[in-house]
């Protein structure tokens, strides 16, 4: 089976491809479809946005598509940046501009009140109309300053409490065992395997 990963975010595409290694799927990315423009993220939820991206890409390519809509919810900010995580500091903001804004907003907030979580909604769509959603979350604490070089997005400011380091400081492959995206992809994997069994 051939499947398109419906994301323009290279960090996400890399993690999804790594985690799905070993499944009998040929993965293609949007780098092979540079003309595709993803629909604007107008939804109020990760689920809605993921569904819109997967459906749009399945319709344009004719291939099954897997889209990821994700973001960071911070309790002290009533769940912000949430669905606006990618555009928090402005429409074309860099990862660094986004997390620097977050750190400014949390200035003076003590560590025990800096809890939050990453959320991921994965949507799988086929041209013939199948739509499935898989979700995962990842609890942590927002650091007072960035640490580490790995990952992408808010990883340098997201502390994994059990490890005492930020996600950007984790060793190779460690994030892919515990992240919101890994949890959602595990459910997607189970779905594909169950479906394959039913067919055979
Ligand atoms: P696509 O829509 O093309 O998939 P995007 O980056 O615009 O790419 P989203 O709208 O889902 O995707 O935004 C997700 C943002 O949330 C992302 O840009 C990061 O800033 C943040 N984010 C999501 N998952 C993350 C992770 O694993 N580590 C760090 N930051 C993450």
C-alpha cells in the first residue's frame, strides 16, 4: 500500500516515517507533491484540522493520506497556544519565535504551575471515504529557558518530568517511544494491522 504523509512540517514527517518503519506501506511525503497547498487551519480542534488536511490530500493525490494536527496546551494560559501553536507569534513565525513568546508569557510563573501537554490528532483518509482519527497526548512542564538541539517546535522548552530534561535533549529515538505522536501512531498501526487481517 502507498500512503502520503500529509504534512509540510519536516520534523513531523520524519517522526511519522521513523515510527511507521517496518509496516508494509510505501510512504511518500508532500515533497513529492510541491504544488499541494494544505487547507487553512480554521477548525477549533486538532481533530477537525487533521481531518481537513487528510481529506484534501487524499482527494488531490488519489492516495490514502495521513495528516497530523498537533500543538501544545499550557494550563497557566488556559490551553494556549493550542490549535494556534504553529502560528503563535504570527503567521510565518519560526519555532524559536513561538517558544520565545511562550516563555515571555510565562515569565514569573513558578515551575509547579507550568504544566501542559502536547496533543496530536492523526487523521487517516481514503479517496473512497474512510475517515479515522487517532489521538495521543504527552504531559510535561514548560522550562524557564530553552535547552537542547533535537526535535522541532517547542521541544527545547518542554521538560519530560520523569527524565528531568527537555524533549530536545533526549537521546536518539527516545522521543518516538513516549511522544503524543508516537501514541497516536501506535493506535494507527493497530488499526492498519487489524484491517489487513480482516482483508486476508
Ligand atoms: P502541517 O500543517 O503541514 O502538518 P504545521 O507545523 O503547520 O504543519 P500544525 O498546525 O499541526 O502543523 O502545528 C503544530 C505545531 O505544534 C508545530 O508547528 C509545533 O510548533 C508544535 N508541535 C507539534 N508537535 C510537536 C512536537 O512533537 N514537538 C514540538 N512541537 C510540536
